[in-house]
């Protein structure tokens, strides 16, 4: 009742104010019929005004209830977005300017910049043009952060590509794609070699993500990663890295059994009871899509079509492979590039696709 009285009081005050302040002399000369019409219009206006104020206040309360806390919002401030190179540089500059504490800086700036390979280098000094573009933006972000006292690692990844024969050094040793990216970063951009960590194990994007996490992020304690690739490759990269960095890590202790099936059952039970590490709260990933330079329109089109098909396969795998152990076993027993059964097998692809990997 108190709420109703308050509402009625507001309406009454509004109407009295209109009658006294807005039309003090004119209203008295109106006929009774005119006064009823005018008074009714004023009364309706008052009701609508008060109701609109009440709705606005209610909306504000609801919004404040649903808005995440500052800590959560800052930790996942830019979750899983794909940025242009210019937008990424702008974000670094703004984050550095706004960062007043190490914790806040850690949420908005990368601990490491991951640069994907994806094409056969001509030699150790010359990765493909589209990979150079990825290295260029990684170097700019690194240097901008360094100006403000943040020394960020750059991690060029990829040993090679499934659809291109490997380039060899003069001594017959393989020239990994990450070798060429690292050399380009040092000799073109003057990056300190000690701030470049090369990944030399993977031959596809799933393994790119898996080894980035298991060989680097988990070991180094990195929480915020910025992942750089070409625009045509960015959607699949995001799907795969979100999957791999989102799966559970099996507990290293307490999983026992007489055989593989028993251990798998025990591990599954451990995960269900939340005794395994849940990484979704630990990683913040941001993706940067660079220009598709060095490729013809046909080559970009072929790659984009293949990428779109692959995303659907990744979505299926992500539902099935929900731990790092699942992913490892998938790679080492089912994937043709890493499994014993896959040794020597070749996937038949079009010449246009091979050209996009600079295989010819």
C-alpha cells in the first residue's frame, strides 16, 4: 500500500503543479467540460511520466544484477575475439596506458604472442609472405609492450605443413617453419633471440594448439595468450585453440586401476568430481587475423572452403575429446600425421591447395 500511496502522491503533485504553474489564469476561464478534458490529459501525462521513471530504475537494477563483477570482466575482458592488426596494436597501447597494477596489466596484455606457421619457407630467412605479415604484427606488439616495461615472449609454432615437403638445410637437417619465422623476427625486426621460443613438433593446427599448451603455456604459467594467424585461418584457429585450452588436464595423482579401462574410468570419475584442473578459468585467448597477402584470390578461396569444412570436424572432436589425455591419444593413435598407422600415408588434395602452402 505504501508503494501505491507513493505513486498516487507523485501523480497528484505533478498534476497540481501543472494546474498552478503552467495555466494559472487560463484554466479558470474554461468551461467545466474543458476543465475535465484538460485535467484528464494532465493526469494521464503524470501517470505515464512516473511509470516511465519506475521502469528505467527497474531496468538499471536488473542490469546491475546481471553485469559480471569487475574482476571477472577484466580477466575475460576480450574473450576469444578475432582482431585486425590495427585493432590489436590499439588495444596494446590502451591497455598499457590504463594499467596501474600488475594484476590488471596481466588481464589485458599477453604473456606470450603465438605466431602460427602454415607454409613452406623458401629458406631460413624467408617464410611465406602471409607468415611474414603475422611476424610483423607480433614484433610490433612485442616492441610496444617493451616500451612500457613488459617483455613479452614470441612463440613461432609449427614444424611443417601436411601438404608441403619440408625445406632442408645444406647439411640435410629439416628447416622447420618456426625456424624461418624466428630468423625473420631476429633479422628483420631485431627481436632478442632469448625472447623467442620455437615450437618444432606440430604439423597441423590441432597439434599447434596442443603443444603450445603442454610445452609452453602450462610450463611457463602463461594465462593470457594472443594468437596471430592470417584472416582466412583465424576462425578454425579460434575453434581449435578454444577447444584445446578448454579441455581438462587429468589429475597426476590418485588415478589408479588394474588396466587402461579401469584407469580411464577412474580418471573420468575424478573429472566429474572436479578433482581435475578446469582450465577455462585460467586462460584468456585473443586472436589476431592478419591480411591474406602473398596468396592469389583463388588460393584464398580454396583455403577458406577447406577451413570452413574443418571447423565442423573440430566441433565434433571437441565434444568427444575432453581431456588432454584424450587429445594426446587422438593425435598419437588416430591422426595420420602422428600415429604409427598413419606413417607414410598421403592425403590427396588439389593442386590449388598445395600452392597455397607454397608446396610448388
